[in-house]
C-alpha cells in the first residue's frame, strides 16, 4: 500500500464515526471535528488530508466533493456538469 493508503488507514483507526453522507447536514460539524482530530493525531498534513477526505465521504456528499475538487482546486469550468 502506498503512502496515501497507509495514511488513510491510520486516520480511519482514529475516527470515531463512519463516513459522512450529507443526509443529516448538521452531522458535518461532528464529522469534520472527528476528521480533523484524526488527522492531527496521525500528523497528516492539510494537503494530504484534503486529498484523503473523499475516502471518508458517502453519497451524495462524495459527489458534491468531486465537483468542488474539480471546479475550485483544479480550475475546471464552473457551470459544466461534472456529476
């Protein structure tokens, strides 16, 4: 397993909750707190955490994150259908 896969497993062991789906919007606060704590405990950099975040999301949150990643982080065209 590569560096990202190893780091993902470390974070997963430190998470106190399952994947975030977005079905309960207020649950994002607890999820982000758990994810942030797990990243801090495993000394995961912010850059790597951003790339690993998708592995801790379930649909429909995962699809929305893909759009965000493509539009804002890769400079893709806003308004284009990415889902």
